[in-house]
C-alpha cells in the first residue's frame, strides 16, 4: 500500500459495493457483541437471542434454514425460548 500525503491508504475504509458495506457492518456488530460478552456474557447471550428472533421474523420464519451445525442449534434454542416468553 502507498502513502497519499500524510494519509496511508490502508486507513481508508470505503465500501466498494453494498455487499462490502453489509459485511463491514456485520463485522462491527460481531465485535460489539464480543465486547459486551467480555463484560457480561449473560447479557451478550440475551442480545444474540434477540437478534436471532428478529432475523427469523424478518425472514418470515426461515432464518434457521440458512444455518447448520452448532449455529442452527443455538438458533433453535433461542427461537424455542422466545415462544415460551
């Protein structure tokens, strides 16, 4: 990478397209959840569960179909808990 004036071009964080912007925002969200988890793991799990429920609602109840393995199990538990709350 080169230097432009006083600015190193590696410091420029511009999204090339909407997919890149979405990925950047997802990574930022994941980082924030990690920060919460470091301070309060139970609260972080609550936030993740709420996010799973909201995504499932936004996708018309099909969110779990996009997951497999452990992630699907976590989603199934979160969605089951949401029905009993």
